[in-house]
C-alpha cells in the first residue's frame, strides 16, 4: 500500500492507499471484514465501513473507481446505533 500524508486541522496522519480491488480483497481475506455501510461523499468518492461481526474489528475506507484509502481502523464497537424504523 502507498502512504499518503493528509492534514485537516487538528489531525495529521498518513493514510494507506492501494487499488480498490486489492483493499477489498485484503479486508475480506485477512480480516474477514465486509461492507456494512457506505455513502457518497460531497467530493464524489464513497465512504464505507467494513466490519467483522464476530470479533468487532472495523475499517473505514474512502474510495473512487480505482483507489481506496484506509481512513481508520478499530477493534471493538463502542456504541450501538438503533434505527428509528
């Protein structure tokens, strides 16, 4: 994966980016994480949350038609968001 430095006050961090298919396959094969939510961003990319429902791990990615970048990873869920439906 390629590292990309990004800064948005007050946070600066290196994001890992790779071809979209490589990221999706890696999340599924190495971490058993699969998409549980996605939404379109104002910039035209997609933000998605991949999660492993067994161990609680998750990865947040942003991607376009070619490249995906890992925005955040975590280990366990902290809250449950209940639907109003």
